[in-house]
């Protein structure tokens, strides 16, 4: 991630944390990262992994897309690139992403917020995806929807896989 994007992410992360009244120590402990790493990230330094960003979003109780919305560049690591395409403003909230995975990539994804569902439509290549122990192999044009509030994975074979991914976040009923 470039320096400008890191600075933008850090500032946005700090604003979200402060809006929830969380201290650096509280968020770092809840997300399972060192307080010093969170401090560097909020200052626009460091190099956060996708997993770290996901864990921070879950602990802040915001969709991943809300945390990365101000960033215009794709996020990537270990053969996976993800770009937020759009973030719905209705209820339930829906985030749409473009994702590309290199050949022979295994991406283990942490659970989304409780009740979240994920839908994948494969554009090209082949991809095994879904909750751990309950995956499905997709070919171009196929769609798979699954509960994303538990660990799930994306695994490619010998070719690149490109997909559209949407996450529908569960909404608590009004009291």
C-alpha cells in the first residue's frame, strides 16, 4: 500500500476507534495485535495485512468496506488482491468487491460479523471457496453463497481466478 493510502487508512481507523470510545489498548487487545503496531498503523506507518484489517473491522463492529472505503488502491498480499467497488447505504448493508487470486493460492479468511453472508460469482479461472469443511469448487459463471460469519477459504488451482464478491451484513431487528 502506498504512503498516502496508509495515511488515509490510519486516520480513518483512528476516527472510527475514537467514535466508539475505544482506547488503543482496548482495540489492539480485542483484535489480537500489538498496541505499538496499531499506533504505527494509525500514524500511517506499518504494512497491515488483510487479516489485520479484517480483525480491526470486526472489533470496531463495522464492515470491512467501511474501514477501507477511503482507499482507492487495491489491497493485496500473498497472491490476493481485493478492491472495494461499492458500499450500499441501505439496510441491510451490502458491500461489493472485485477480487483476484494468483495460481496455487490459499487464502484463509477470518469470520465476518455475526450473520454475514457472502456471495461469489467467478469471472474466470477455477476457485474452491466456502466455509472450512464445506467448500465448493466454482467454474467461470458459477455463484456460491454461504455463511461468512465463520472461517472460510479461497483456493485456486493452476490458473488465476477473478471474481465478484458481495457481503450482506446481518441487521439486528429494531427493539
